[in-house]
């Protein structure tokens, strides 16, 4: 089997780690690389005075990491600018927060060119290249321009916005055109895939085959697939059974003193619906005073992108909102919301999930959301908790047995909490078993194989020529 070259904005350490800083994507890609072998390339997260393209190589845990530093201007324009202040809000349907500046777009293109210059010498003839996420959309085209005839695939971990929203991006057509340099494009859901095809056909005149999985434009053909990412289910089950997780579970149960715990674990981001979630929980407290002191919400929200103004504002908003709700509803022996603004290792989180009666996963828009799947994997089969899940998370397409809600509706969140609290054990077990079957069946290995099988089957440019 050929090596796998994974390219993404940030690279997780090659050494085995359960660090709280690792997101679901990092864990998933580590699993794929350990199985196939290869290189994980990306930005180090560090800054240099002058970009040199010097690569820092580290070997371990079955694969090699290769990272480069970026200049301050690159970080400001490519990462803080175009990626996080233009594409991220736009792809999550937040036009009101998207900032369109030529300097951002120019920095984004420049950094992708620098990545291409740097990683191209590391790619061998038989390697399969797999590029991840919205930071790297033009990278495939830049590698083609540098003579890379390998099979190259691209996977988008965010939603793809509807045509009318994407059309507000000044360089939308040019950005979409770069995606035709790839052999395979992957999306989490049929909705995101259809939105991409809709833009390519109606705005650019691309030809789409009748079955909808092959698109032709500008002399290039690309295959598009629905390929929802999973978790390393076996690994997470093992974490949930670890001494640390069991200790954490007991600790949380003692801390709850007989009350039902609702847990939310989200990066501090406006796409996660945290403000709406707190308002929905407050609605529950107001509508069901008899249940007030029988439960509490533990919201874990580690900070992210602290240098971006919109993230600073949401942190201030959530701290103020949780303080107001606690001030109005708390009693001497009970606080309704425990708001924690830091991250925890995954084995600790597994114990928290297992101790909770309800998992509250209510993003306003999310490409997938692996917390929902980790919550299910951590449960006690004989007495599982209930997953409340946003209809607008990509995970909802696979997890129909969850209690699905509109996260914009405080009433629906309130009703769902009551439903989950009063759900009989037999129904909880039946829902959990169906959810767990899907989490086990379509895990990260399934995701990796689904995508790479399609990519390896695609003819390379060398074969076409």
C-alpha cells in the first residue's frame, strides 16, 4: 500500500497522547496514519521572522510529522484573517460575521503556495495525498502546478454553504475552481455535497453526471462522495474503562449528590450554539420549577482563537449569561450551571460523559460534531444517558435515535431536557443501542477506508497522460 500524506493546518504530535488539546479530527487522522504509515504535514503553530520553508521532522507512533513556521503577516492574513474571519463564519452561515478583505485572500493564497513549495519535495511518486479542510482549499491546484501527478483528495470538515451565501464571497468562483484539481472531494453529509454541486452547476456551468457523484469542469473530472467522519470507537471505549475515567465518573457522581447532570463540551465558538443552549436550559428552569434542584448543567468550553474579536465577545457573553442565570436561580445548596472555561484530557472527559444523564450537543451549524459520538461511546450499556442533538449538526444525519432539536428554540431545548429526564430505562437502552451500532459500524477506520478507497481507485494524472 502506498504511503498516506496528510496535509492540514495544524499537526498533532506523533507521540501517543490523550491531551485535552486534541480535537476529534486530530485523533481520527492519527489513527489513519498509524494504520497506513506516512507523513502529516502542516503549520507548526509557531512564528518566524522570515519564512524559509525549513521543515521540522519528528518520527514516532507509526508516522512522521513535518511542520513549518509562518511569518507574522502570514498568520494574521491566512489564519486569523481568511480562514477564521472569512471562510469559517461564511461556511457556518454567519454572513453577519464574515469579513471580506483583499489582504486576507492574498495571504491565504500566498501561504498555500508556500505550503506547496515546502511539501512537494516530501511527496514520492506512489504516495496518496489527502488534504484536510477549509484552510487548504487551493493547495491541490498549487501542487498540480508544481508537477504533482499523484492522486490527491480533499475532505471538508465544515458545512458547505448554500449557493446564495457562498456567492457573497468575492472570489467564490475562483476558490471553487481550485477544487477541480482534486481527484476526490469528500463531505460529511448529502446536504453539504448537494450545496457544492448546486454552486458548481448554476454559478460556474459545471456538468454533473446523472447519479450526481462525478462533476466535470475546465477539462477536469472530480468524484464527490458523502463520507461522514467517525471516532476511534474501540479506543474511546477503552478510555471510558480506564482508571482515570472511572475515577472521574465516581468523582462527578459524588459531586452531583444525587442530582442528574447534563453535560456540554464544546470549543468556545459561536457556531456551537452555547448562548442558545444556556437560554434553553434557563427556559427549562422557569417552566419546570419542580425539577430545578434535581439537575444541573456542566458546560465545558475551552477557549479558541482568542485573538479574533468575535471569540472574545462570545466568551464575555457566556460568562455574563451563566452568571446571570446562576444569580437568579441558585440556592444555598445548588448552582444550576457549572461553567468551566478550560479543556480536559479525553480520558477525563470520557468519565464525565459516563456520569452524565444527558449529553447536550446543540450547535447552530456543524460539519459533524464528534462529541456526540464520543458521548454515546462512553455510556454504560445497562443504564445509558440520553443524547440531545441539534438537527443542524452533521451527526444528526446518522444519529436519528437521539432526541433531535432545533437549537434556536429555547422551548425545544427545554422540552427535550424534560423528555430525556423522564425517559424510561428500556427506551434509553434501545436508543443508545441503535446509536452505538452506528458509532461502531461507521468509525474512523470506516471513514478513512471509504475515502482512501475512492481516492486510490481514481486514475492518477500520470495514468491519464
